[in-house]
């Protein structure tokens, strides 16, 4: 852990699942009871992973559903632009 890790202020009951997922993703972090979660962000990828994990754990279910539906629409639009079955 670096000398100046970033502190993430999240609800106390969300710290453990966020910590566990960041450890799974190999993002250096430190968890202590009654303390903010400390995370070392050394790259843009690590920053994106932290943002994604915090959002996934803390966002309301409806927000996550809307985001997933938006991603599916983008994916379907992109696929249809690159592959036209009538041309095959």
C-alpha cells in the first residue's frame, strides 16, 4: 500500500463486499473496522475498476438495470452496423 492511498467513503455495510471484490481484481486496498476503505489507484484501469465496483455495490437496482439495458442497446446497434445478414 502506498503512503498516500485514496480513501473511499462508503456506507459501513458496503465496505466489506467492495474490499473483497477489489482484492479479487488485484487492486491494492486495506480494510480496517470503523475506518474508511483505503485503495491504491495506480492506473486508469484501477480507477475504472474502483468506480465500477463501488457503483455496482452501491447503486440502486433500477439504475443498474437501466445501465445494462443501455449497454445491450449500444451492443445491438454496433453489431447491426457491422454485420448485415442480408449481405452474407
